[in-house]
């Protein structure tokens, strides 16, 4: 695909550098305030995502500046096995020319089409992006470009005014502490196997898993919980405690241990531990149509949806998922 939309007059583009992280943070922060009432992305999040293994700022990002040098547009394209290309596109609030968003979207799709030749033969290739359902302009931009809505995700929150119920562990299940330096790969493999049941999941490389978890400055190994059945790890809750919220990043139970209430038990244990540390607001993300019914578990313990995200997708090449 060759982009048909021209960059608006007076604007210039270049790839991002580490020196741009503060400006990218500001455009993200403003966007999140507009479409969610509060900013969740931190400057450290920007650093983590842009310096992740396999990311090339020179090849995977495009910044757009006006004549005063102000950042007005930001685009980043992330690939997973060259079969899934995920776009993040932000236009500065108040910038009204629609051609900028269209230009960056077309540029990203062009990059994806050029790079998808590196995907394995016969594998389906998609171009995808996630937007808050409140971003009417962004949603229209994607639909106009031929992307279609395929899924909705919920960001859920629980504000605890008292300690949650003490969980009762299923018979034969034992909670053991996570041991740094020993259990990283065990936790990674457990989550990867359990998440094979997640719609649209593409396996994460171990290096990427480490970068977004144990290499974060806020990583706290005492907030990672592993559940064992005999000698096998069958469940995990990987949490972190940020300034404003506690986050349950991954809650995973292997198929062989499902149907016993282990997911609920791990959830309640995580909530209780965060509450004990003084964190009364906890969030997590979930597929609203989860194949394992995860959203119903969260609703039953009192979590509520605070944000809805829409996944848009365009198939670039038919094949096997």
C-alpha cells in the first residue's frame, strides 16, 4: 500500500530518539486525560516500551512536528513474529487537520506490508490497533481506512474500603514464594501455556517477558505468587504496586487446574496482599469475551469496568492463526 494522504503543509517528520521520551509522554498524558479522565502511562512506561528487545526507534517510530518544533503526531509500530503488527497512533489534542492522522496510519500500514514478507509461510498476518471506545475520531479514522472492530477489552478496577475475604485454597494446592533468579522462566512458561487459550494470543519471547516484568524499576518479587499442585506450578498471579494503583498484570491457571476456583483464590490473595501494603485501588485488563470466563471472576469479587478499549484489525495476508 502506498500512502495516498500527503503530510499537511508545514509539518516535518523524523524517527524518535531517547531524547524525545518526555515529549512522547506529554502527548500520551494529554490523550489519556481526554479519553479517560486521568493519565496512566508513566515516563518509565515510555522508556520500557521504546527500549524493549527487538524495538528499533529508527525503523519503528515516526514523530511529526509543527513549524514551532512542537510534537503534534506520534506513531509507533510493533511486530510480533512479523505476523502481528500493532500500531500506536496519537495526534496532539487540538490539532484539527485530519490528514495528519491519516498520513501516519497509512505510513504504518505501508511499513507492515513491507515487513510481512519475513513472516513464516502460510501464517495469517494482521495490522491491528487498540483505542478507547471514547475516541470517536480515532475509531472513525480506522474504520475509514478499512480496519474493522474485532474485540473489546475492559480495564477493571476494585476500590477496597476493607480487606477482601481471606481465600480458601483448593485441596491439593499450595502457595509458594517466587524466588528471583530461579523462577523467571518457570513463571514465563506457565503464563505462556495458560494464555494459549486467549483470543489472538501470539507467544512472547522470554527476553520480552523479562523486559516488561522483572527488569522494570518497580518490580517487586514478593508480589509474584505461584500456586503448586504437587511439584508442578499450575497457577500464577504477577502483580506490581505503583503509586496510584496496584496492578495484576497476569493471572494464569493451567487447564489441568481449572474448575477448582484457583483463579478466584489467586485473585483474592493478590488483592489482600496489595491491601495489606496500603494499596486500596487495584486494576487489571481483560478480554470482555474471554474464552475462559475471566471477566466473570473479576465481576464476582466486585471489580468494575472503568475503561473500554476497542481492537481494530485489518488482515494483510490470509493464513493460519
